[in-house]
């Protein structure tokens, strides 16, 4: 037997074992007459076995998907379909057994309560009321704790948001100051450029006047010598 066939055989054995264990637990639940704690324990164990059974079926399906032989793959898929139908049947039987057991336990509890003297019945009711009150108080406490945690988280998020806004405000203020400083530098630079521009015009005018004066002097000297 090769490795793959050995793996398939082991998975089949797990499926059969888990299915038998689920069937046995369903019978135990059907025969359970209380207390509710015992039924809850059987339920928890049953859910665990059903989960293990489903996991084994999923493993076999994974092996089937990797099977290169189409014939072998078809056989495995048919086998998996049978196991899944058995799983659905077991789930329905598991739920039905729980309903029947709860009804039986409730009926027996009522009969036991009615068979008690009035004083014991009143004491049982008081104990039941106390348990209900305790459960209600516990639920309210859990809700209050949940609300408190939610408020604390909201407050922390608000504080983080305020810190972020404060940091952003500081950055904006710093950017504004820097832009104002740059604006002042630009204004001063503009003034200096304007001043330099005016000086350049004045210098050009002076040069032009000096050149005209020079030409006039030359013309005057030439005129005196020639005439």
C-alpha cells in the first residue's frame, strides 16, 4: 500500500470512529433525564465530536481534489457525499435528541415541584428567583463593563485625535510664520530691486549726459581750430 492509499485509509478510520462516537453521544443525550449540567456536558462533547467528524470529511475531500486519477477521484467524491449525508443525518438527530431531553428534564422538574409540599415549592421558587436575579445582575454588570470599555476607548481615541489636531495646528502655525517671514523677505527684495533699477536708470542718464557734454566739447574745440 502506497503512502496516499495509507493516508486515505487512516482518514476513513477517523471518519468511522468519529461517526460512531457521535451516534453514541446522541443515544446518551436521548436517555439523559437531568440534571441540565449533565446535558450541557454531553452537548459540548457532542459538538466536539461533530466538529472532528466534519474535519475528517474535509481532509478526505482535500485528498480527492489532489487525486490525478479521474476514476479514483470520482469514487472518493461519491464516498464523501455519503459521509456528508450521514453527517447531516447525525446533526438532525443531535438536535432532536436535545429537544426531547430538554422536554423530559423540564417535565420531570415540574412533576417533582408539584409533588413537593407547599413550603418546599415556595423555597424552590425563591431559589429560582434568586438565581434569575443573579443572572440578570451578572448580565447587567457585563453590559456596564462593556459600555465602560467602549467609553474608555472612545475617550482615548478622542484624546489621540486632539493630540493630532494640536500637532497639526502647531505645524500650520509654524508654516504660517515661515511664509510670513518669506513674504517679508520677498517684499524687501522687491524694494531693493526697485531701488537698484532706479539707480541704473539714473546712471544711464548721467552717462548719456556726460557723452553729450563730451561731444559738445569736441565740437567746440574743432570749431575754434577750423574757423
